[in-house]
């Protein structure tokens, strides 16, 4: 079991309903691949201390659960992934960073 935890930070705030749409489309896409066992996604909860973030403030966090490293590696070459990213980048530019890890608990 491996987790791929991704922090998504849109360059500018986007409406909540659009963030929900992004997360829904992302979840449907990865789950439709057959590579991902589960997806969990949540909005970032803003607090005053966010102004001190050294790199960026997250818009959302997404965690994929996969069987193994082979499944994770295959997610980076899924047909249609580049199209999904480009479409959302064209509407609302964003950055993503991630960590691949064993389950935390």
C-alpha cells in the first residue's frame, strides 16, 4: 500500500464551487483509471497564520491510495492526464507538490 498525497495551490483564489468541480473531475479521472483504490480530497481551511507560509498556501489536499509503486508510476502516464491538467491550468493556473509515502497510521 502506498499513498500519494498532493497539495494543490491555485495561483489566485477560485470560487468554492469551481474548486469542488476540479476535485470531482480529478477524482472521477483517477478512479476511472483502475489504478487507484481510493481518493480523499478536502479544501484547505484558512487561518490567519497562512500569511506566513513560506512557499504557497494550499487550496486543497488530495490523497490517492494505491496498491504499490507500479500502480503509482502508472498514474503519471495515464491517457488524458495532460489534457485534464492543461484544461484546468488554462482556467485557473495552479501548482502542485506531492509526497509518496506509506500510510501514516
